[in-house]
C-alpha cells in the first residue's frame, strides 16, 4: 500500500498539461497527512487545472469496502472540512454526484449520505450543509441512512446539528427525527424532541418503510402503531395527534387507513392472542380517545371500508369485543342525544303548565266525582290550622265532672 501511495504521489507531482482524478485525490491525501500550506496550494492548482476531472470517480478503499469516489467524496472520507469547502465552491463540481459501490448497486448516495453512513465528524457534516447552495443534498436516501445508523443518530449533538438546518433544509424537521426515534425504539430521543414538534404534529411525514404491515406509515401515530409501541402511542395522543388521520400521501387525497384501522390490520393473527402481535392495549387507547370517529369510510370511490369491516375471523376475540363494545357505546350515546334533542324541541305546555293555566285549574275547583270538603275542615284551613281538634263526647264530659266528687269521698 505504501509503495502504491508513493507512486501516486510521484504521479501527482509530474509535470504535464492534463491532471487526472487519480492525481487530484492523491494530492488531497498528501495534504491531509502533512497539513502543509504548500501541499494545500498544490491541491488548489490541480483542481483548477483538472476542472474536467472533478466529476470523475476513482476506486478508493473506505471502511473495508471499495467505493468509486469523486474528489468531493474523497474530501469527506478524509474528514477535511477545508477540502470539502474548497471543492463544493469550485466551478464545475457536481455537488449532488453520487458515489458508487461496484459490488452493491444499492450502496449509492450523495456526499452528505456518505458523511452520515461513514459517521464522519460534525465539522465535515456542517461544512457540507453550509456549502449546499442548491439545497438538494438532503434527500430521502440521507434520511434512510440516518434511520439505519442508530449509533450515530442517537448522539444528541448530531440531532441538534441537523435540526439547526431546518430553515435551509425543511426535511430536517422534528417530525423526521421523531420517526427515526420510533423506528429505533429510542424513547429518550423521542421525549426530548416531542415538545419541539407539537406545532407541526398534525403534519404528515415522508413515506418510510413500515415493518409491521403493508399500509403506508403516513403519520407518526401510524408508525408507532406498526412498531407496537404503546408508550409512544400514549405520548402522541396526549400531545394532540389526529386519531382520525386518513391522508394518503401517494395520491394526495383522502383514502388511507386511520390509525385504528392500521392497528386492527396489524393485529390479525388467526383468531387467537399472542403477546408479539396483539394490539389490544393500543386499540384500547385509540378507542378511549374522545375524538375517535368510528364512521369514517376509506378506500377507493366504489369500495369503502369501515372499522367494523376489518374485524373478522382472523381478529382475536378480545379485540372483537372491544370494537363491538365501542360501537354499542356510540349507539347508546346517539340514543341519549336524540332523546335530549326531542325533549328540547317538545311543547313546553306538555311538560310544565304555564302560570295562567295553573290559575284556571284552581278557579275551576276539584274535578267531578271528588269528595267535597266538610265545613269544619274549611274553617280550620281558613284559620291556618293543620288539623282540627276532635269534639268531646257527652259521656266523656260527665266523667270529667264526677272526677272531683270521687276525690272528696276518698278523703
């Protein structure tokens, strides 16, 4: 390797009219080792002289694999913010040029993707973002690289750096990093970012592959359900997530599944409960939301689907019971609301007679057939007595008069 490097350095120093991509990259490697001003000036002159070679790629061994890199990619690999800035501001450099892995056709990406996937220093990433004049480096591929690099993105300083460029690169917003935290089951990262995402919590996220089912993960709530993360579902509902969101990003119109529908679909496991798949607690949280709407219909124009349509023989009995109970509660609420509405709209005279009507009833007296009140009761009522004293009989009066005489005889 040392012999090959010496030959390459010698080649870069040979005079000639044409400068190759190989010689430019060798000169960059030489400066990264010596850090001499003279070597840096040599690199600058070769970049100007080899302008047509700046977008060519040359095989370079990086982290155990061979990648075809341009001089800009090599500057990132060398972790040199100075070289990155020099090349990104040079005429003729295609900033969005992708590196290539000859052995893996899927292993491609731009310079920022390379910096993230190889876990480059924050100075290098910052230099790339600062010099991205056309704002085209932050792509879905970069977000996927962040998603796949849990150790790197779990660092608080990396997240803060990337979030700091949201104004320049709108994709680097809190929702994206919340999605990454959900996918990586990083609750600590999620709870730290959630307060910053509340103003945009109802927005949809960029499409991310869902491991739980085939439905699109269009919101954070959908994604949390697919990941079967009950804690995150609770936190999102408490923060104000839309429990009825049905926006379909692929068509830009209503037609996607609600979070509840997604939970029911992902919970299908042939009629029995299993700890790995059962979504009963998640579904219970969703059904407990005051805003849940069980009447939403989704699907194509001719074929509509409701929550109840998704509950069948493959759904476990506990989830069936919860859904059926939710519909029964809704039906009962509707009946009570209808009864209250009917009472409010009814004739007031039927429920409570007016004051004038009460006076008329009193003036007419008791209804026909009712017993008439005695004169004594009327007199007592007139005096305000609650009850008249009963009259004393003649026998009782005679006994009272004989009382004193008997007592005298006894003496």
